[in-house]
């Protein structure tokens, strides 16, 4: 058990129509999706999303929430987008309108580094959509952030496939304190304190103030530290998909890598029942807020056993336990992905422990704070000055020439882990080692025959067939290039592909 597992990132982007504050955000978001799909030759009504297997009201604690009790935002399986802007891309990702925001849901990957790569590919997708719409005034601006500064937050959600056999109570017990502390490595920083940012100041994470409870099913109200949605998009009695809603989006590659990698590694310890003594934090929701409000990192968390430690010290405890775990199972020589995560985990904690500003090349909130402090010193600005909020917004602009985070990376002031050429390829090409390869490649090779897709199926409408043909993909590590690449590439058309898959399946081959 290492950092490697099936994982992915979903990001809702902030959207603004210049000069038109009353613009309908759902229509504008639909324009974003349609503009990009059209530029790539994708017909939204054709390569649409298949909702057949979605169950957003199923709770990991063992029950289904009644539809009459659910907030409308939870009914993600009920299509209510009048723009019909919901497409599957050739890289295996989903691009659609979610709660009046354009959302890019990355394809399934198996490593933190790949998660960073295909997440950054989403930025290029959104950048291209903005460029396309700029030719039709007033156009739109998009921002990779998580709060509008006026009381609204939108999500960057992480997904991790894990063993169904792991008791969910163990997930809650061991991940809650980790999430309370994780923000000091992975927070994106925000000007303003409180959900509406009215109190002047600067905080570590954009999302923390919006969380109200420890455990729950909701994602847009009464947000919980541990989300209990039980919708695996995989073999249900074998897998659980842990849906994490507490993270911020990241521009810094190191922070993004650590967000995905350290969480996956802590999950591996939980699955192996190897976390060790309890690290439960008293008052986790209030403590989450307190940690976010203190960029000095001096706030001490009170543990249930009476100990008090800072968030950095608590993360060191998780780090050291992870190191022992890996040493016991791999003799201190795990795979290169795990080694990379452990390296950056110790580097970042060392820097944060000495002086948080030392981590400005690796951690979003520190990098942003350094920029803001430059403006504050130059122009003698207080934290309540609206110009600082404008800088905060410009930080997350998806345009390469306007987004401050992009400009820092381009000038070598942010550590870049993933080569830009790899990111460009990931815009159109799927990861090779998950079912996303089959989904994306079929869309690229047979665009006129794929009428819908989801995480666990691809649906074909083949000429001469009376019924639609569904190819199920409940095993996320099947449908890979190694497993079905020869079959897909050798098929001259969709009908031939389906026949070849059926034959391979009958013979115990690699198809699902």
C-alpha cells in the first residue's frame, strides 16, 4: 500500500461576465462548456453524460437520504441544466455545468503526479474556452478559486477509491484531524475572514470558514469535514469512493501533489489498520477555522488525550507514522511516486516549521501572501483595502498573462513539477492506466457512435443496431491501454469494436 490508487480532482471555476453583474451564471457557464466542446468538434447533445448509475443520496453510514429531505443541490442525478452543457472529453474528463459554475472533473488516474497533470490540463481547457468567448463580447472571465468573497464558496473535490472492507468509522476517526491540519500545506489563501470576508485579515484556506459539521452527506450547505456520499462508480461491494470536499484548488504543483499524495498515504495506513494511537482533535470544526485564521502557524490544536500541538507538529506526527509504515512494508524503498511525496512532505513541513514564508515556492497560501505583502508594503494598504481583494482574485485568473499564479510559475518563483508538454498532451489524451483510456479513446476514434458515457460505462449507438449498446466499466483498472489497446486500435468502426470486446470477454480477456 503506497500513494498509488485510483483518484481524481473535480474543480468548479469561478465565473464573471465583464460589465454584466446580473448575467445568468448558469447560461454563462453553459457558454463556457459549449465554446470549448465546439472548438474540439464535440457535439454536446451527442457525447453527453449517462446518469443511470448515479446515487448521490446514498450515505456511507448505511442508509439513503430521502429525496424529500435532500437539498436540490444534492440531486446531481436529476438533470436540471437548461443549457445541456455536459460533455465527456477525449482525455476521459467530464466538462459540465454544476451549480452555476463550469466544472472540470479530471479522468481517473493512479498517482498524485498524474492527478496534478490532468488537473492542470483542466486549466488549459478553461483558458481555451475564455479565449474562444473573448471573440464574442462581453465574453467571460474564469478563476480557479473557491470563494467569491461575498459569502459563496464552490468546490474543489478530491476522490479516492478505497477498500469497502475498511470501517467508515476508522476513516472518520483518523482523517478528521489530518484534514484539520492539512490546510497549512495545501490551502490556497484568502483575503478576508469569515464566509463573507467582512473581517479584515488573511487566512490560510479558502474553504475552511464554510465548514459547519464534522460528518455529513451535504456538499453545499452544512458542509462536513468528512463527506459520507457513498457513490463508488465501481464494484460497490469491493470499493468505496471517498469524496473529499474540504480541500482548496491549487496552482502550486507541490501543494497539489501533497494534497493528493499525503491523503492517499494516510488512507493506506487506515486500510491497513496501521495509523497507531488516536490523534482525535477536540472541537474539530472550530479548530479548523482557528488554524486557517492564523498564518503564523502558532495556533495549538487540543487533542482528545490532552496534548496540544500546532498543525505542523500534528502533520509531522502523521509523516513519521507514514515513514515507519513504509519502512515496515517496503524496507524504506517504496515506489518512486511515494518517495516523491515523502520528500516534499518533509521539505514543506521543515520550511513551515522554521518560517512559513520559506515555503513560498511550494505552498499556494504562502506564495500569495508574499505577493500581497509586497503590495501592502509598497502602498501602505490595510487588510481591509479592496485593492487586496482584487489582487486575490487576479491570482486565480486562468489567463496566462493575467493570472498572478501563472506569472510566478513562468518566472520560476513557483516550483513546477510537471512539464508543460505533458500538460498539453493531457488536454486531449487520457491516462493510459485506468478505464479513462477506453472512455477517452472511444470518444476520439468513434465520436459519431458514442452517445453517452459516465465513469463506469460507455454507450454506443451503432448503425444497424436496434438498441443502444452499453459497455460497463465497473473495474477502474480495466479498460486500460495495456488491456484493450490492441482491440480498440485495430477496430475499423464501433460495431467491430463491440464484437471484438464481446469475444475477448467470452474468452476471459481484458474487456469489462
